[in-house]
């Protein structure tokens, strides 16, 4: 049986933790001038992948 390959795009975006996968927040890349300071501040940092998406991410990253 051959080795399973990870989805390389997903491997760069998600990191496995004890409680699931952590990910970056979206909507923080460009066109930042029209977004409020509060909105940009709350988009900092990382969050966890939602429970409904957990299975999909696990399928993309079998080796982690």
C-alpha cells in the first residue's frame, strides 16, 4: 500500500493541535482602509477549525 499524500495547500494553512486544527483568520489581507480598527483588531491571531469542517481537514492531512 503506498503512502498517503497530504494536500500541500492545506498543510500550509492548518496546524494540528491536541484539540483539533488551528487556522488563520480570513479577510485580513488587502483593502484594509475601509475596515474599522475594531474589525481588524478582532481578526488578529488564530482560531480553531469549526466542528463541521474538522472531517474535511483531517481527510486532507492524513499524515499529521
